[in-house]
C-alpha cells in the first residue's frame, strides 16, 4: 500500500487499466455485432412493412388528388356549358357525358349516356361551349351515338363569317376537315371564322365550327378548298350538350336525282 501510495505502481496500473479497457471494448463490440446480427432481420421486416404502408398511403393520396382534379375539371366544364346555354336561350339543351369513343380509324364518333328515354332523337345537333361537335346518328334507350364533324360521312353546310359565303364542310378518314365549294372570286384568308349556315335543315345557324388554316386555290379548279381547324378538341370531350328543341329536316326527297 505504501508503494502504491507512493506512486511506484502507477506505470503498471496504467498498463493494466489500458489492457482492461481494450478488452472490455473488444467484448462490447463483439456483443453489439452479435446482437445486430440477430435483431437485423426483425428490423428489416419492420422497415419493409412500414415502407409498404407508406407507399399505400402515398398511392391513396395520389388517387384522391387525381379525383379532386377531375372533379374540379368537370365543374369548370359544367360552368362553361351553363354560361354557353344562358348566352343562347333560344335553344334547349340536355347535358350528356361521353362514355365511349370509336375504336375504328375510319369512323369518328362518340357515345353519350343519354338516349330515347331522355328525349334524344336522331339528327339532334351536339355542341360544347366551344362550338359544334356533330349530331346524333343513332339512339337506344339509355345511350346515343354522335357522329363528329370529322367523320368521313359528315357534311355540314357552313358559311364564312367575313366573306358571307357559303360552302360544304366535309370530314375525312384522317380527321381533317375540308371546306369545299368556295367560289374562286371569294377572298378566303387564314383565321377566317366558319359558322353553320342553317341551310339543308341539318343544323341551326350560327354555331361556331372552326377557323381557316390554309387555302388551296388553283386556276383550273372551279372552286377553292380550305382546311379548317375545328374549335372543339375531340380528344378531350367529356361533357357535351344536345340541342333537344331543334328538329332536323330531311330534305333529300326534295333534291332532284340525276
């Protein structure tokens, strides 16, 4: 004790203490590694479960966001259609949702969720707040088929707003809309607005159809042709309006046959 109190064992004590600390650290690190080895699988399983739960929550939130965006979009469309119908009180409209589209590249039509039970008849015009979509081509009890103005069998009698000249608007397989039968002496320019003329009894007058994109005029042709850009985006149609108080007139029996 006297030697220890005198500091003669300090070097030996320091060496012994350092050895003891190193030994304790070695045992502690090995114990921790062994403990991690046995607990890691449970931790991984728990983390995977938590990750799956978080992914499910994120997916659910994303679905809710998409649903809310769709609801906002539909509300905006309905508001625009209401404003359009109020601006044209002479017509009576019935709103319909688009529930189907043509699967064929040679036909251009949509299916709506209104039919004869809702007073829909063949030949009724179909519009949006932007302009003319087409007309009802076939009807069943709870649905109807609408022929778009881009359909190859579609013909719409129209007029140029600026020139007050009339012509026939026809669709095509490619979806292009062509204005035909324009006299050569009529000045047609890009941007001219095209409206329904009301001739032929198929559509009411003054419905917006589209704008002139380009004009083809050749000296040896009797008439000019113009490519028309419809104002309606047919690929994004969701809700349309059917003009139910318009009664189309079939004047084909009055047209002399060649």
